[in-house]
């Protein structure tokens, strides 16, 4: 016999699969593929942006992952052409490095570490 305890974080740390993360209010700002999210205020040319009334309550703040359109999970725009990528806001997927020389960048900010492609080595959450 064994005992399993399950920890379910609140919407600031993870998201409820039933709502697909529409209530997620955390501060994850890079995607599953290690792209840094663009600030929502810089993507007003895109379909989902904070200047449109239907998204006033979507908390499209800073460059945080959100799910304003009720798709599979929180996401963000990754370029000015309105391409987007999903975010692993629950930290359950494998974070990997895309650079081979990471030891010298771990003292930078988390965003700079992600941009350098060293999220695993530098243990960015």
C-alpha cells in the first residue's frame, strides 16, 4: 500500500483545467518553447489586446501569460506578427536549454536568462 498526496496550486501558480486558465493570474512571462512574451500593450495590432473592451477583464498585464480567448491554456504573443505560443504556467513540463554556454548568464534576470536560452541550467521557474 502507498499513500498519494496531491497538491493543487491556486490560479496564481497554476490553472484550473476546467476553466483552461482563463482565471490564471500568475507572472509566468515565457512560453513552453522558451520565447519571451511580448507586453500586451505592445500588441494592439493583434486580435486579443487590452485596448479592446471585451478584454478589459482578462488581466492582460505586462507580458504575463494569459488565456483571453478560452483556448487550451494560457499563452502569449511572441512577435509583432501576432504569433503566439502556449505557456507552461504549472511548471510540469521539462524546461530545457537552447544554448551550450549557460554558466556565465545565471546571474542575469530571469527574462535575460530565458532570452539567452539557459532556463534549465539557471533553474528559471
